[in-house]
C-alpha cells in the first residue's frame, strides 16, 4: 500500500517480517489485530511521525507481507517475534501499541521481555489472564466471543474467510464497528489481504492455541507466567460499543500493572477505535507517549 511510509523486511526469531515505517525519534511499534494487517495503523503512522516518533507498523507472523510458517503461533513465540523486530531495528526498546490480538501479544511481550518494552498501549483487548477468565466465566463475553470458539473447527473457518473474495471479512469489520463504519476502500483492502494464500489459516491459528491450550500444560504454564506484573506505564483504550470484547471484560486489567495505568473509554466507538475516530485515538496516544510522568 502506497503512502508517505517506506516498506522493508526485517529478520527476527527465525522468520521474515514486513514493516512500514515513518518518522524519526523514539520507536513506537504498532501491532494489528484480526482480521487486519499493518495498514490498519495508516492514520497513526502519520500522526506519530508528525509528533516526533519513529513509527513502525509490522505484519504479524502469517499475515500481510510476513512469513507464513507452518508453526509458531502460540503467544509466547509471537511475542518473541515482536521483541525480535525491536532488536532488528537497532533500538534498545520500544513503546508497543497493540489492538485486538496485537494487544494480547503486547501484554505478553511486556511480561516476557520487560527490558525491551518502554511503554505499553493496548486497545480492545484485556490482559491475557483477564481474557481467559472472562471467556470462561462470563456468559455474555462467551457469547460475544463466539467467533473464537468457531475458529476451533478444522478447515471450515479458513474456507469461510476466503469464500466470495473474503466477504465474511467485510461483514466482520462492519459488524464490529460502531456507528462510524469503515469506507468501501478499507473493506476491500482487508478482504483482499485475507485472500492471500495461507493467510486465513495463519490468522486463526493463534485463537486456536488460546482455546485448545486452556487445559493443556503449555497453556497452564503460560497463564501462570502472565501472573508477573507489567512494570511499565500502560495506556488501556477501549470503545464503549465494542460488541466482541465487552467493556466489563477489559476493565480491571490494571490489577496486573504495577506502574502508572490509564484507562480511556471512547464513547460511541466499537472494536476499532483507531480507525473509527483516528484523530481522537491518535491525540490520546501521542499526548500519553509525550507525558513524562503519566498518572495512575
């Protein structure tokens, strides 16, 4: 996708990752969610660069222009992808900004590699332990996250995502948004990206791990590991009308943060606040990143 940014590939954690970057200054690494890719951060790339940051949006493993490996889609490994990219960019640390699945991985990276994470900003995703508890104990959240349970079926989700040129992706993006619906260009872009061979399979694999590992030793070990508190300033952003991640599920994640923690609820926005109201989202993010002492 053309724009003021530049594209290149970087090697990290045994794979190759596509990035789009713009600006100079402290590194801010942007992590997309499902069913999107780096382009979801097009507005924030410009806003952050204008504010004096080196803004980098990466494609997660298996999506966009990054490698589609046969395995490695558990959150611990995906988090190492992220911190590996930080190192490959030649930076000592980064402020991580993650949405949806990217937010889940940002939480994980801040726990696993705290020295490489300077600050943490998460949108539309609770802390992994909070996510696990809500999906298992809150009936309304279980229903809202029904798509995650649907991903557990073999092969069918992949076929549904690419059928009719990715029509399901367009419906999901629109259904999960608030009143400010995405334009036709954005919908077509996400539909095309999902139809790149093997993308659909790689995009649902992290969700398969998140559910199938709930009672497995690796999942239990990961959940225990995430008890370690986040020790960097954290900004938690959420849309009040998010239909797939309830506000009640996301709120309360601050109990896992032993550092300044700021909760920001955007009234009238859905699951994609950074696209539904990019000006308000970018303004909140930039002002927090520039605040030398964000309050709890």
